[in-house]
């Protein structure tokens, strides 16, 4: 059984263009910059991450374009959609959310653009994120950056180039204002490295910092240690506490917003640079330039020259979602159901817009009708909370068929089935939803409690056992237990549990779990 590697994929991609290159060889001394392949991009999921199309075992797949990933991986969303068995490799991947186990699974075919592999092999699977991925796989830097790569979010495409005799040639072909800077490739240091992703120098408030471009990051980030060198402190005037962010692993990282006086990359200087500062101490660089930077720039990774070519094309170079950004509205108006879901969340939470529940409901309905899995699930949950469990159950089933790795939605479906008089179907579906995961993963203990495999006391001990998230998980457990009790007609026990939870879940994120409606029973308690 052989691993399917990013190198194998790219070799196939380059072979795809061999005839094109050979036809251009009439003048060997002249730089020949041959376009190997062009892949269309989409904005996918509630976070509108940058993805492209591919296939896994002959079925269509969404793949995150992630120059920040050190390898190409499958996700649990991808494996659950295809019923793939998992085996723990004993290896661990590290990211913004801490660490997660790396599994592996057998794959017969994997393709991204024209690059395609056949023959039985295996691929690595990232087990946990701080969210349910909408994508089936991540295309990491070993695949994306083995040849020259151009990223153009304005036209929503990435282009691979194969250079010949171009070592000293100027490659900024798209206009005369293209700038370039040298970069260095990081030393290979195992699973915690950044793969082939180049590092280069920028300046923030006059301080030199190491930076990289990460297409998997939604916004640009500065590490807390580096930001302090540039004059930042969390209590400085103008600092805004922003929402937490997550990545690989399940933990959330704190984030602040601050406007730095100046950001410089090569000869481009950006005044009043609105950047996120993160408390993540695992960053391998000082600065990560994310999708916000890429929307305002056209970028070429000239791996053949160890240079980064870039040009400003318009718009805000850094967007931290302080307001509703025009590109999100344009995506929603253009029919992107995931962007419509993002607008629904923005209006529901008052993020970047004035809070408007009616507008949130309109966009949610559009997103659900357009096929957004998260919108379908959230709409069904709202139907549950309104007490119509018979109507909610098939909608939850439809959403889970699209996003089978959403464990919380699987718990909701169980409750809707029980309240609709289908307890045996409820058990069968819940068993199937949690069959391929580790018994130690959260929220697997909740499923075990629902299925009678775990007592209430053992569930609460399992929830409290996590040092970092014990309170949050305990509140999650209490809310889930209360819903189970109501579904099984245990009204008095449910009332007692509500009293018990009131003190523990009174503040912070725990209060949000109890009050927000995410886990609240249909009686509104």
C-alpha cells in the first residue's frame, strides 16, 4: 500500500503539459513561461474559505487551497461523505487550535485539476478542526508550490507555470507595476514546519518581521510577540477585542484588532494597516498574510527564482470584517449559498452590520434553498426550537447528508426523531454518525449518553476532565442532557438540571451555549 503524495500529483500535472512545453522549445535561450494548468476558485463554507474542485474515489470534492498546510490531507468531512475507514497513524499535526491526531485511509483515486492518481494507496486525514470543515481535502504547499504559482482572487483562479531558461527573467508579466522581493524556503523540520511555503521580510511600524502568505487564513495576522515589538499592547488605545479564531485542533485563539501606522512589503507601503494580533504562540513566522491581502493583490510565487511577484489591484489591503465587505455581498447577490449563509450570520449577530433578525431570516432561507449545508441545518434547528420536530427531522437528515461530519447536528437529529416518535431510527442514525470516530473525541460522550452507553455522572466527569475547556464542555453536557430529558418526558429532572446549570453557565462562552439557542430545548428554557 503506497502513500499518495503531493509530489506524485504535481509530477502528473507537469506531465499533462509536456507537449505544450516541447512545442515551445524552438528558441532554447529564450525564457519560456508555459502555463501548465489553471484551476477555478470558489468561496466555500460559512467562513468563505478559498477552495477548488477535485475528486476523491470518483466523486466530486471541494478542496481547500492552503499554502499554509505542510502536506495535502483529507478531512473527516471528506471521509465521512464516502464512508471511509480510518486508522490512527500515531502522528500529530499542530495548528492554531492546538493539535490533532493524523489518521490515514485507503484511497483509489485522487485528483486536483488535471493532476490525477490511480491505484490503491493511502492518504493522511486531519481529525479535528475548531469547526466542521465544508471541504473534503486540503491542498498543501508541497502540491501548490512545487512549481511557479499565480494567485488571482480578482478572477478567482490559480495558475501553475513551468519556466524554462527564466532564471534571470522578469516574470511580472501582467503589468508594468509588478514588484518583487526575494524569499527563503524554510528548513524542513518535520510535522510542525510550513512545508515549502516561502518566508520573506516585511516591516511593521519600522520593525523587520518574517512573513508568509497563507491562502487558508481568512485575515492577516501578527503574532503577539511581534506586535509588541511594533508598539502593540492589549490595553493600548484603539485596541479592539475580536472574536476568537480556530484552525487545526479544537481550541480557540484570542484575537485583537489594531491599526498599525505602517506596513511595508518591498516597495509597497500601506498606511493605517488594520491587522489582527493573535495570541497563538505556534506561528512559525511573525506575520501571516491571508485572503484579505490576496483580494487586494495579484501574486506570483516564482519558486524557480526564489522571488515573490505582486501588485496592488485595488480595495482594502487588509480586511478584518469590521464592516460588511463588498465582496461578500457580491458573492451572496451572485447566488453563492455559503455567502448568503455568511450574511445571515452577520445580520443575526450584528457583525459588521446593524442587527436585523428579519434580514437574517431572509438570507438564511435563501442559503438553505441554495443548498448551504450549514443553512439547512440551522434552519432545521430553528424549526426544532419552534416545536415542529416532525418537520425538522427530514431537513436535519438532508443537511447531514451534505455535511455528515457535523456531530452536533447528529445529536439534534436524534432528538428530533425521538420527539417525532421514531426512537429506533434515532438510535440507528446516531450510532452510524459516531461509528468511525475515536471514543474520546468530544462530543462522542454526549452520543454515548443518548444511546445509554454512559451514565450522566460519567458524562459530566468526561466533560469536566478537559483542563482548558472543562466549564464550556460541562455546560454543553448539561444543555444536551436537559434536551434528552425533555425528549423522554422527564420534565422534573429537566427543571432540576436547569437550576444546576444556572450558576455554572452564567457568564462568558458558557452562557452563550446555554442562552444562544444552539442547545436550548424547545420550551425556551
